[in-house]
C-alpha cells in the first residue's frame, strides 16, 4: 500500500519497506508528483530551479543574520 500525505510542511509518500516497516520519502523523489514544467523545458540545461535558488538565498541570508556575519553584497534583479 502506498499513501501520499502532507506532513509537517512536506509532501511525503508512505509505504512498507522490504522489512515491512512503515517508512516515507519525499514525494518529489517519486513519480507521484508530475515533473516540474521548468525541469521539462530546461531539458538538462539548468542545474537549479529559480524557486529553489530563492529558497537557498533566503536560507543563507537568515543564517548570516543569525551568525552576525554578513559579508556579501546584496544584488537585487531589475524588475
């Protein structure tokens, strides 16, 4: 039996492993989630999705603010 659930902010697929234990993995690592349109259009030409890079930048900025080390100049895209 395979079950897809949204738990603690993460979309997960739950299943019984080879030992019969109930386990889960990220739904994005499976075929239950349709391929991202960007990934399809990029056809291997881009290593990162735009949304993922924004999340990474936000995470790094929070980490730098917490640690007190902010040595990178912030460059914003033109709109």
